[in-house]
C-alpha cells in the first residue's frame, strides 16, 4: 500500500492540472474584435500569450477553464492601440529634459529653463516643445536672453515639430557656426547679419553632432519612462520613426530582460551606416521588435516654414521651403530599398515634397503592389496628385491631431484654396481603402483617444470649431478604430499577429471606462484606459 501512494499523488496532480486549459478568460465585456466583419463578442480566452477563442461566454466557459477570470463589468474591450507614427525614444528623452509644450511666450520658455538650470547645474541645457504659433508674438525668438543668462553653458531648445531649434552663442561657438554660413536642406537664421540662434532642419545637425551622447542609464530611463506613459493610454505597439541601428540591440536586450514590454516597429534613419547594418543582417524580427523599414525626410514642417511647397507661402512671399536632400538622393534610396526588399517611409509635408516622393515611388513601384511603402504625414497634397496613392498602392500614414493643432494658423501659411487639399484624410483613405493613424508624439500628445476624437470630430480639445475643421474629411468611428489597430498593423506587415482580437493573435488589448463607439463626441477626449494587456499580461491598471 505504501508503494501505491506516490503514484496516486502524481495521478491526482495530473488530473488537477488538466482542469486548466487557459491562462485568462475575459468575460462580461463588449469586445470589439475589429475583425473583417467588425464583429462583437462578450468574452475571449487567452493562453500562452495568444488569443485562442472569441465568442459567447456560455460556450467558452463550457470548453475552457482559466487560471484567471476577469469580469469586465460590461466595459468595452478593444485591440491594443498601435501608434503608426511616433518618436518613442525621443519622447522618452524629452521626459528627462525641460518640457516646453505648454509655454505661451518666449519669456515663459526662458523662465522654464532658468528653473531647470538651478536644479541641474551641470552639462548642456536641453529642452523641447516651444511653438511660436501659440504665442502672441508669432515670430521666431532670438537668443539674446539665453546669451545673457548662460554666457558659457550651451543651451539647445527644440521646436515642437522637431524641425527647428534655438541655441545660445555658447552652442553656436562649439559648433563653429558663423553669420552668412549656409547648408543644403537647412537654414541658419540671421537678422541684419547677426545670428538669431534659430537653426532649421539640416542646420540643426551642426549643433546636435557636437552634443555629448546619452549615457546607457539615460537611454534606459527614456525607454522605460516612455513605456509607462504609453501603457497608461492603451498603446501596445509604437512605430518609432528614425532611429540609428545602434538602438536595435539596446531595445532587443531590454525586451529580452523583460523590462521593456512595449512592442516596437522601428524605422532606421536615412544614413549609410544604417543601410549597411540592415542590408547585411536582413529583417530583424522578434515578437516585440520588427526592423524592416527606413525613414527618409523629404522636407521640414509647415510650422517652421520648412515644408516644401509648389507655390510660395501665403505669409512669406518668394519662399517655398526646401527639400532636405536632392531628388537624386531620394531616387537612389528608393531604388536601393526596392532591390533589397525593405520598406521606404518618407516624411513629406508640403505639396511639392509629396509630389516629388510620389513620382519617385511610382517610378520604382511601377503600379499596384504589396510593398507597403509609406508617405508619412501626406499633409498637403495637390488635388491632381492624390490618385497616385491608389495607382501605386502607396500608404498615406497620417496623424489626425496635426489637423486640429495646425488649423489655427495653417491657412495663414497656405491660403484658403490650398488649405482645402490639406489634412484630407477621408480623401486619402478612399485611395486604397485603408489608412494607418498615429500621433507623431512628442510633437502631439501620446493619447490615442485624442487621435480618435480628432479623426471623427475634427475638433480640438476645446470643442473648436463647432462644426469641425473641414468636416468632409472626417473619418467614421469604425474607420478611425481600424486606423489605430488593424490598419496600423497592416502598415507594419503585422496584421496576421496583432491589430484585432482573433484566435492566433497576440493577446494585446485594452479595457476603457467608456465605449468610444457609442459615447457622444464631446466625451471622447475624456475616455480613460482602465487596464492594458500585452501577451495577456496586465501591464497597466488605473488606480
């Protein structure tokens, strides 16, 4: 009898283990699957990090017994949100620096960095987020106050769009910048022959290349701080646009350790070292990291008048902006990436920049295809060029909050006629039948609810304008949700593994405190995430 007991114990234990055939059951929910039919369900089952069943709770409970059961209390559940265009790492760096997004004047900027400098007495003073278009005086600032306060310590302050900086004389001296100096694809601002400290687009690099590189500790803090904030707003995948190849191993190592759980689709920047790295290695793909694309910059930003326009700026005669590289460079990159089978994703704001890139893409893609090359922003497109997106299967990757941020001054830059063909998201959607959505954070707020609201209501957070900004280009709620989930995944070649709540896909999902498919328009910006899950693991819960 004594010999039987060990075997009996093993048998009983095995039987108990067989009782559980799932890790997690979500029930009593309104589950927006975002599948091809946009079906809803009230429950789904997760095992080993993936969704294994979706449907009715009565049926699922008969078939599955999960270690953990979550009663959603009737709340809406959606696939994890995907930001199709962001600067995740740079956003994390900005959290370590002076935050200037809310400043309403140049004096407020100066006061903010003065306070920062007292608390942080060593090293460069680095800040980001000022926007002269929000100030009463909408002109670019001058470095005089910076020079008087910081005659020796270098200061560099980035504009909100990342396409202009202002630096003090100490930083200019380090970079060796002199009045009258010029640079292709950039602008060194001078007034009456004197440097103002404002450097636009490629001119930024003259100073940035002289800055000390971030430490490993700073890099890790940036990534993890960015992750925490993104989880709190329901993001489970971010497209980080324009990183150096050296960041790939850093990200992969943090993910392998388990500290960085955010899924990332990384576009390497347009640089010979990055091309050499990925061409030699090939696509880098893990469950958490996908590197197969390159980010190219055609022009600058509209706010800093670096966007390349077909006709002069409405508020600056004889100025059309500029391309950041030669057309030959863009053509060479396109041909090289096409030959190697990588994705090309090009920043294009102005109608001239969009035309140049659309025609270069067309010359390489040669008709309908599934290469999924993207134009990032597609912000101002001449009416006669819109058809090129559909004819060559080019993806317009857009950011709805750009429209509601820029609407106050975009007409000043473009004039009424040209404004009508800007931020035309519905028209662009109609070309291919799908469109990925993002934020471009930290240029805009990281919150996907603001993306959804701007896309469907075409209003800012104050509810302005009453009828919406160019409402003919608003997206439907279904289109906006798809743009933040399955279409964003498709833009990354990842629609078979994420972007919807379907069997076989990663268990990345969010539970919200209000149903964005049914809430009134004015409620949308105030919808909050209750819980965020990645791989069926809860990575955020609202306190």
